[in-house]
C-alpha cells in the first residue's frame, strides 16, 4: 500500500472505536447515574494504571533509539516526575469528584473481571508482539481527541457535581493528542514498509478497538448491578 492508502485503512477503523459504544453514548447524553459514573471511573483506573507498564514493554522490545526516546515521554506523562503529579494522579482526582474514596480506587475493589481481562490483554500484546505492532495498537489516539473534547463539554453540561478542574485529566490529555496521534502515526508509517507489516499494524489497531470495546462492555455490565 502507498502511505496514503495505508493511513486511510487505519483511519477506516474509526467505526470500531468506543466513541459509539452504548455506555459512552449514555454518558454523553447525561443518562448515567452517580453509581454508573463511579463504576466507570473505578474500572478505567485499572486501564490508566497499566499504561506505563504497557509503554515500558514497548520500549523494552524496541531496538530503535529515536522511537524509544519519543516513547519514554508517555511513561513520564502518566507517572509524573514525582508523587502526586502526572496523568494517573489526575485520573484519581476525577475519581474523587464522582464520589469515590481514593482507597476504594487504589485497592481496585470495583474492577470487574472482564475489565481486568481486557486491559491485561493490551499489556500482554505489548509484551509479546513486535514493537511496531504494539505501537500501532496505540493509534486509537487518532480517534480520541474529538471524543474527549465532546466528553468534557457533555459531562460539564449534564453532571452538575463535576467541575471543570475535576476534568483536568481530559483537558490535559486533549492537548497531548491534539495532533490526532500524528507522532505515533509517523512512526508506524515510517517503519511498516512491507504489505505484511502494514496488515499487522491494521490488525493491531483493530485488536485495540476490541480491547476498549470489551472494557466498556464489562463496565456497563458491572454498573448495571447496584
Ligand atoms: O478517554 C478516552 O477516550 C481515551 C482513549 C484512549 C485510547 O483511545 O486508547 C486513551 C486515553 N483516553 C488516554 O487518556 C490515554 O492516556 C491513552 C493512552 C493510550 C494508549 O493506547 O497508549 N490510549 C489512551
């Protein structure tokens, strides 16, 4: 495939992205109960927690210095440079805003088995697949910017107990992915040069959309149980 055909094939997976999942739709429409929002935040905590390990796995498998250098930033972004800083901490702030205690988030008591399985599959993918496929699986970022922008506006409009500062996780992340995953896409296009590598990259992104979809399925199910 030419680079433009390849990029079009990757973007063509947008319909599988979790933006259209019924649980996200209900969230955006203001239909989630306080309980459902709590279960969502507590389960997504598990995803947020493992992202640095996923990114470290990619770095450990990657022999290309410039890719490692670029990727390192992601670990620092989530973990911060000191305790109390970074994306993970901003997610905890959102958790407390929706009414969770830090302790019940940190001890993962609300994490549903299916959510754990989906997220663990993503980390295992990064640990066991060639680094380029693992990088390509992060390309859901191409679709995330718009969704997060809508999420901030819709959550502020629909859930009056959530204040703008509580959504710092998303506003900060929107800035980070404002290039719509451009850096990641550049790496994938530069390094996936054979048809086989391109097809593996497309399959990796498809796998990741399944991970996110399954995570929300598990959240939806867990949240339905009062
Ligand atoms: O809120 C969202 O809809 C959303 C989606 C995604 C994504 O599409 O993978 C990520 C994030 N947020 C996010 O905050 C984040 O840090 C992140 C890292 C990754 C990744 O695969 O490395 N995806 C995402």
